[in-house]
């Protein structure tokens, strides 16, 4: 059993139906906007947090390395920072 939905006339834009179901249209539109910008916010947070966490991790590793071998501290830090950018 198939159903085909056709407009009453060919020039109809369906504005009456859109007005009748405006709340449904509003909620669907709001849901799509929320999802889109939530994903964008997560992307921005990831772009900021990921390098920050890596910097903290590398600083900790560098401090541990400097504690065991003090002469390598100055030689180790610049390449480490440049490699992560």
C-alpha cells in the first residue's frame, strides 16, 4: 500500500500547513541548531584542551628527565615544544 502526498495546486508553498504546525517546525529547527552548535563547542574545546594537556604532560616528562639528567634540560625543551606545535 503506497501513499503519495501531493499539493492541492502546483503553486502552493504550503504556508498554511507550516503555520498550523509552527510549534513542530520550531522544535525541529531548535533541535538541529542546538546539535550543530554543541558539536562546534566540543570541537573548540578539543582544539584548546588537547594542546594544553600535551604541554602539561611534556612539561612533567621534561621535569622528570631534568631531575635524572640535569645537563639535558636546556637541550631537550625547545625541540619538544617545536615538535608539538
